[in-house]
């Protein structure tokens, strides 16, 4: 079952908030809460608030266990932009855009929980084995140069 929570008109740029939401997608909900709690960005606090709301919705409305929940998607969309003006030199004005965003977090219990530490790591053994199979370039160049010098010596005689 999927549970959703939305924080509308958050006073942060969507570009700044998306950086934090990319980090929590696919994580178990409890791990995502821990990650957001120790992230020093303003967006982390706003997304944490939305995530906790989604967990509470799952617990109270749908009787789901918070330990079984996974962050299916965390999306940040642009909200309305407040347009203001800053006085500049020689009676001119410069625009100021105060951007807002809509933060949406979807949790599900249908996906199996896979922690990032459980995923198999890629090994770089293939690079080492291919390097050993190739002959060194200086030996190849040396053998071709001696053959070339031998053929030139025969042609001169």
C-alpha cells in the first residue's frame, strides 16, 4: 500500500531541495529519517517534516509498520514565485525572485527493503586481468625497430 504526504509552499528553491531528495529515494523510511536528521541543509529539515508526516499517515490511517516502509519516491516541484524589487543605483530597480516549492514523499510497503550496505560492490578485477594479458608497449616497439633496422641493412648491401 502506498502512503503520500505533501508539503506545499515550502520557502526554498526546488533546485536546492532536489539535491536532498535524491539521497533518500529507495531507502528504508527509518534510514531516511536518520540521514535527514544529520544533513546540515535547510531542505533536509523540510523534507524530514514531510517524511515524518507520511510515516504518521501510514501508521495511523493504514495501520502499517514503520519498519517495513520504503521511500518509493520523493519529488520536489516548483511552487509560485514571489516577485519583489530591490532599489538599485540611478533610480532603477532589480528583480528579486523568492522561490517556493512543493515537496511530495511517497512511502510503500510493497518493495523489499534493501540497504545500501547490503548491495554487492563492483570489483575492478577485470581491469587488472586485461592489463596483464597485453604485452608491454616498449617491448613491441623494440622488436619492430630491430626488424626494421635489419631489413634496411639488407637492402643497403
